[in-house]
C-alpha cells in the first residue's frame, strides 16, 4: 500500500535533482583538476579514473540528449554540454602530464573558439571564465608556472577573439547579402510595377506616399505584382502543355518604351534573361503594328527570338500582340507586350491554336488591367482614409494657428510638397499666417500688397494659378522682391468663402517638376476644407474678441481687467525677487464731458480711440491696457515697481498731450490725469490697490489735471494722528 507513494516521492526527487546532475559533475571535475586527482604522479589513479568516467558518462548523456533534437526544459540545459567538454578536456591535459599535455593545448583553444562561434554571448563568457579560473588556480597552487599560465591564456584569448571576429564578419556578410537580395527583389518588383502600369505619374505607388500621422498601412503594390507574375506563369504553363509547346514567353515593354522585359515564361529550355532590344527580331515586328507573326517551318540559323541563344531546335513560332491595359478606353489600343510561343514540330499553326493564343493574350491583358483597378481602388481607399484623418485633425482645432498648422502638415505629407504657405487677405494687403518647409523663416509673418505677385493675382481672379504648374522663378510669388529659381512646380489655390469671395490662398511648391499638377485634386479638396475651417476659426476669434475686448477702443474690457488683475497679483505674491511686483495705473481724460458737449459724441469717440491707441502702443506684451469705464482707462504693469510705473505714466501723459484731434472748428487737444499704486508698498490686495490708485488720480485732478500722482505722494499730504492732535 505504501510502495506507490514512496516511488512517487523518489521520482519527484529524481526530477528535482536531474537539472543539477551535469553542473555538479562539472563542478566536481573542476575541483578534482585543481586538487591534482588527474596528475600523473597522483597517489591513486583510481580516483581519477572514476571522476573521468563520471564526466565521460555525463558528456555522452548530454550528447544523446542534444542529438535527439528534443526541446528540454531543464534550467541548465544550454550550458551543460560546453561546461562538461571544457572540464573533461582540461582533465585530459593534466592526465597527459608535462610530456604530452602541451600537445593538447591547441585542442583547448579549438574548443573555446568553437564555443565562441556556435553559442550565444552569456554562455561564451561562462566557458571562457571557467577555463581562465582553471588555469589561474593551477598556477596559484604551483601545478604550472606563471609563464605557462600566461601563454595558455594568451592562446585561448587569441582563439576566442579570432572566432568571435569571424562570427561577426559572417553575420555582417550574411546580413549584407540578405539586404542586397531584398533590394534586388524590391527593384525587380518596382520595375514590374512600372511596366504593368501599377506605378505611373498618374498613379504613384502608395508605399512612396507617407501617412499624415500613424496611418501607415501596407498597400497591395507588391501583392499585385506577385499576383500578376503567378497568373502569367500559370497561364503560360497551361498553354504550353495544352498545345505541346517548347516555350511560352511574355515579353513586356518597359515604362520608358525602350526595351522588352521578360515578365513570364514556361519553357523546357534555358532562356536568356534580358532585357531585350525593342527593334530586333519577331517581337519588334509585333510591337511595330503587326498583330500576329507566324512562321512554320522556321529557317535554319534563324535569330529572331531574343530569349534564345540559338533557334536551331525551333520548328515553328507564333508571336501575338498583347493589348495595352488602360483604366480609360483608348480609341486605338496600343501594344504593351508580345506573347511568343514555339515548338519543335515544323507543322503550320491551325486556326484553333491561333485563337487560343489570341485569347490567352487578351486574358493576360485583362489580368494586368484588373490589377490596375485593384491598385487604383487601394489608392483611393488610402487617400480617402488620409483625407479623413486631415478632416479629423482640422475638426479638432478652433484657432487659426492650429488650423493652419494641420493644413500645411497635410499638404506636405500628402502632396510631397517642399514648401507650403497659407496667407490671408487683411484689408489692402496680404499676411502669411503660416509657412512650412523651404523658406519657412523667410516667409513667416510676411506682409505684402494685395495685388503683388502670383498670389495676389490668384486671389483677385479667384482662380488656381499658374494654369500649368511649371515655374522657373521668373514671376514673384508673394512680394515683388522674392524670386525662387530653385522651385520647379507651383500651385496657388484661392481660399473661397461659402457665401462667395476670396479671403486667402494656399501656396504649394516643389523642387520636382510636375508634383503640384499631379496632386491638384487633393490640394483643392484640402484648400476647400481649410477655407471652411479658417472661416469658422475667424468667427470664433471674433466672438472671443467681442467677449474680451471693448468694442469702441479695442482694449480689454472691464471683466478681463478684473480677471487679469487677480492672476497678475497671484503671480506677484508667489515671487520674492524683483519680478514679484505689480503696478496699477488709473487714467482719466480731463474735461471729457465738455469735449462731448462742445464737439459732439462722435468727436468724443474719436478722442477715446486716439487715447486707446496711445495706451496700447505704450504697454509691453506682458502688460494689460483696459477700458475701465467711460473715459477711464486702467493699466497693469507686471514686474514693474513704483518708479517704473511713474516713468511709464509720464510718457503716456506726454504722448496724449501731443495728440492733435481734428475738428471742423480746428485742432482740439486732450490731456490725461493718472494715478499710480504699486504692489506691495501701496497695497497688498486688489481692492487696496484700486482704491489707492483712484485716490492718486483724484489728487492729480484736484491739483490741476494733466499730471501724474502716486499713492506715496498722496500719503505725504495726509496729516498724521499727531498732526491732527496739534
């Protein structure tokens, strides 16, 4: 009853210890080598024989395991064999003694080199380390001299390095050969694609067209060429066996129309690979307009079949024209290739055989045409997907800058453009909103007159210019000064509003001739979508401006002033350096009510606009100029102290005083009174700063107007508690 559990325990114990058997044998063997068990003068040879026998058994067991080509899950299976080989060989060297041991040293070097050549780096390092430890240990305990140890290590290192270099060179050579074969295969496929019309100026290969973002999917280009090749081979083999032919060959005109390429064959003879000249032999006769050429019997020493070195065995031949496949019907079908067949028998070709070959030629043509349709469908699908990606990115933007960035990115990737520029019409001039690619820095934010250059003409006419995309750098594109002779292809697409009118232009250019004309359709679609998006973005911008700016003066409104004041004050509170300052200036136009009463409200509005322009020009980009209310204006100067704010206020006062406002009665002057309060010395909160700035403004008006007062100057005029007591 208890035998079964005991046997299971023993089997479990055996399975647990099995992975450690070979490593333990290697460790024990190494210890025996260092201990001198294998030395010729050892006290007892029995111990050495026992250890050597154990090592030999372990090696045989490992060899049987490896030769069985079975996959093992033992933890140390990869290192068991090499470790046992090293230990057994070093044991043999020590057992051979000083007389014969040195003769075995080359075998040790060969073993280490073999390991370096066949195994991976971690195992190589382990085996070399074990060999080095054995040599150093033997030298350390005096079983061999230091000189011998150094010589052995040098030999082993040289062998290992030589094998490692050879392995590296072999891997590199194999990789280079694989790359060369892959390049040759791709070139052959590309040549076939050109010949079959799958890659033309009207239908570029989709693999050459980069995706807009992550949309980079494999196309059917290589699959299509493989399909045509396999279809040709199958049909030619079928015809050859059905008609008892020696060879059936398809010769196809290359894309340049200069030679014939071998694009399919089924033959029992060896053929010359080509390419073949277009003006020699039977194929040339067919290509020049003869629909069929038949010869039976073929004269001796005939040389009209270019794919044969000699035609002595040919008894009869027949060449049939293959019509040129086309996605659009042609009035006069052209010849794309030749179907050539021959046989040993000199008998004449029957009508049925001729009909079979003509039908085969038409079938070959239909295969290529179907592949062109397949490729065209794949191209249309990819273009649609990428155009959808463009629309998706455009729809995700709201502002003008983002819409322009997405549009030009799409133009450059989808149309292979070297330069893309988006310009907008603003009153009587044009402004470049975004430029990308060549001359990007030169054209960014460029402003030019509305009637200048080809862009101005395209906008004025509302038509795509130039009519042909050929460009030689003679005419100016934007301003009259720019001449770009490096460009060879140019297209300017007007941006049209939905309700009519043109408000900008998309300019696309390339250094490669014909690029823009090739992609005119997709560029026009992108321009239409960009026009819609920019129109919407401008509407959003106008809505934003209406919500944040004062309609009359163009300055920030009171709500924006309050929000910005809180933000600037919070930033100033967080900083302890010189930037932790903020100045507030409150301005008021002197006697503004009298101006309205004496000259009318329209003239008062004119004064408000003139003062607003002066304030907007005076402040920096980090500052804020706002209409506080009525004829009052407020300035926030970030990072500015009281002294800087006083200087700014004085410059503004002088500038406004120098303004001349024209009225029908003559020149009218206006002046400003200004009050200044600074954080933190004049107040720590927004309420305190506004109140102290208002009191400083009141003091400036009370003392005669047209002047600047600070809260510090106001404080000097306020009596202290002691002065009040006196």
